[in-house]
C-alpha cells in the first residue's frame, strides 16, 4: 500500500506572504519586473522565488502566450506560491529545488529574476553560473540584493538585538552579506556574464505595524528565524523591546517605515 503525500508545513511561508511581501518585497519586485521590459510570449524563471511575488508580476508581463517558472529550495514557500498562483488563476510552474542544481534545460529562458536570493547561495559564482546556463544567449538576468546592513535599518535592529544577548546573529546578517557592488560584478563576470550593470537605489520599507514586522522577521524570514530561535525564552521580551527601541524613530501612528538600500543587477551572458 503506497503512502500518501506528506503535508508540507507552510507556517513560515504564510507569514512571509502576509507580512514580508507587502512590507519589504512588493516595491522591489515591481521595480525589477519593470526594468525587465517583459514581452508577451517570453519565457521567465524566478529563482529563489519565495512565495512568488516576482513570478506573479512576471506572469502579467508575458501573458498567456508566455511561460513563468518559479523555483525555491523551501518546500513550504513553494507550496504557498503554488496555491497563490492557482487562486489567482495565474499559470506558474513551481519547482522545489536548489538554485545551484536546477532541474531545467540549458538556454531556455529569456529572462531570469533572482530577487534577494543570491546572497543566501552557498556558492555565489556557482549560482550566477547556473542562472547563466538556463538563460538563452540573448537572455537577461535581473537580480536584487540588499545594500549594507547599516543602510537597512530593520535588519540592523534585529542583528543588534540578538547580539545584545550574545546570540550568534550570523544567519540574520546573511540578507545584507553580498552588498559590495565590486564583489557582485566580479562574481557575475567570473560566472560568464559579459555585461553587468548595477543600480543602487534608496527606498522605504513600510509595515502596517511594528508587530507585523516582527512576525515577518521572526517567523517568515528563513535566515532571521534561525537566529531568533537561538534566543532563550527568557530573552524574547528583551529582544522585542530592543528592536522596538532601535526602530522607534521610524514608527508613527503604529506604522513602521524605515529606509532601505537595494542593488539591482542587470546582466547579460
């Protein structure tokens, strides 16, 4: 007797979609897709797709004659991405797989998006190279990477609150760990990209409330969640208090809005 498919835990993915997507990712996903100048009928891949906000925007750009594939290593967020696409009636093909070993053929896609993903890859040059492999020779990559942590006040507040209690905040620092434009350009070039342009832009990250930010960063964010789990139960209240104090200048009428810097990479093979 064959066993049924095991259910996937989507708790983190649902928190990511509810809090982090509207708070942190929508603006930059829209910006990235606008820079891609998608055309009807194009083939698009969203690598490290999370819950698929980039893929859903891309699907509108390529229309029914195009194709959008979304891929992420986290089964929970892939399941949420699949459900959201189905609910919206958006034809997106979803895969749970490593960005370093994508189960996709060579030279397939006109456009690849990687929105806040490359900094988490265990091999950044290898990640760029795998993206280049699946791009058509005429294709284009649009990637986003957060700027330095000191220019991203939300991540900075989380890291400082963890370090105040001697917790290893390295996982929480990952989001802003690939912020040097020269290093980004070098990694892309070493992977075989011949043309690499980097735009650095300032923006505002806005959450409906401080509590929404904390839920997103503590439950929805894969990297930050791992660091927060190292806190003792007795330290959780202090952690929240320290983060709130650091972000107090950016809280007004219970809404949280803080500055954030992002690099946008435009590259071609």
